[in-house]
């Protein structure tokens, strides 16, 4: 090799090393400025936790806080041998639920997918911060790309989702200890997607719902529910519609009638748990941690136990507690579940 070729090779190698170093530094900076969701707002960490799971679930819940704070997979396993997971996120909009469903079905084919219908009220994007709490946790896939495109505001650009540092660069002045502590990995927040709360704040007042000029759900919302139905049919998965028993925000009777009619028309099962609170045994003086918006652990266990019996009877699910490998997995999960329950209860005392 001539001297000139040697110099050229060294020059190319030097440039390559510099480029790699720049990419590594930018990647680290991006991880640093992105929200870690390990402080007060932990819900944004839930979506990403799914990818570390052994994906062999009988039931997958998809939806907003009315699923990840109201249903307890640990209870479904302990009482019924149902292996379940919750793919929930704060104010998860129906198109985001659809693309999470689409992505989930590339990993596994559960027997049942449960969708909470509250998000039918939204026909367009609501708030970027909530969009990010769903989308940033998703792995890159065609489903994530379509989810971004469906969720973006006109003021946003797709490139900011590809390179979040462009969106979060102004967080330099807001960085906290947790940003450095969780730079290379986060603690687990959920228990198969369930976000545990053990506080008690009884219901003392329920705000009345505003009178709406039109109670009809929007065309965009209906179109994504249609897509959910078609996708589940294509994959031989039963789609179950639910409305969690949250007392607020208001679930209007006019909304409920539309869902009932849709379910009947498409041969779907729909259960509005607001109509079954007495059967479930819910006591809103003890079973909610935020005055009726969501259930605490004690209320969520009651609701989940009721729903578990319903799933066994209506969806013909089997009891898998006799499977040795799965039982070992759940033994470890239950140990962590009850350990956190004890720790949270001690803090409440």
C-alpha cells in the first residue's frame, strides 16, 4: 500500500471515529433530556414495559387510565388463572389504542382484547404531553409511525418524534436527579400494566356533566372502532368493549346507547360496569383514591374479580395455573406485587 493510500485510510478511519463519537454523544444527550417518568408522573413509563414480557397473554386490555388503574392482572391470575396484560396510558386516544392493538398482534394473539370505550368522546388530538406518554414508549414499527401521524398536531413535526432531542432540548434547565439516575434504564412502574394506588379519598361530590349540543361520537372515532373490529376478526381475537365504573368524567346515557347499538350491530360483548357497582361490591367511600375518578387497589381487586368471573363464563377462557413455567413467572410477579402493596400501605399510615 502506498503512503498516500495509508494516509487516506487513516483519514477515513478518523472521520468514522468522529462520526461514531458524535452519534453516541447525541444519543446520550437525547436519553438525558427525554422525560423518564420516574417521579410524580409515572404513567408515561407503562407502554414501554410490555416489550420485556413473555408474550403469551390470554387477555390484553387496551385503553386509558380507566384500564391501567382499575384492573389488576395479579387478581385475574390468582383467582382465575387468566394471564393478562394492560397496554394502557394516560388519555390514550382511540387511534392510539388501535395502533397499540395492531402492534400487539404482531407479537402475540391473545384470546380476548378488552377496550375501554371512554376515548370514543375524542375525535381529534387533545394534548401533546399525553400523546408523548403513549407514543414515546412504543418501539419503532409501522404501527408507531402511523400512530404518530394520526396523533400529531399541525404545529408538530414528524422529525421531532424520530429525534426527541429536537423536542426536549429546552429541558436542560429542568433536569432533575432522576434524569441522571435513570439515564440507562428505568425502574418498573406497573404490574403487568397495572398502576397501583392504595390511598383512600372518598367520593363527596360528583360534578354534573355539561349539557352537550351534540352527543354523537365523531366520524374519526367511529372509524377506528370499525378498524378494531376488523383487525380482531382478521386475527381470530374476541373484542370486548367495557366502560369502567369511574364516576367522573361523566359517561352520558346518550353515549352508552350508541355503544350498546354498535355492539349489538357488530355482535360484540359490551359491559358498562357503572351499572353493576352493587354486584361488584364497590364502596366509593373506601374504594377510590381520588374521589371517584379511579379505583384504588381495594376497589380494583373487587372489579377485577367480578370481571374475571365474567370472562371465564362469557369468553370461555381456561385456568392456566397448572402450567409450571407460567406459574413460576407469576410467583415472582406476585411477590413483587405484594411487596409494593405493603410498602405503599406503610407510607399511607
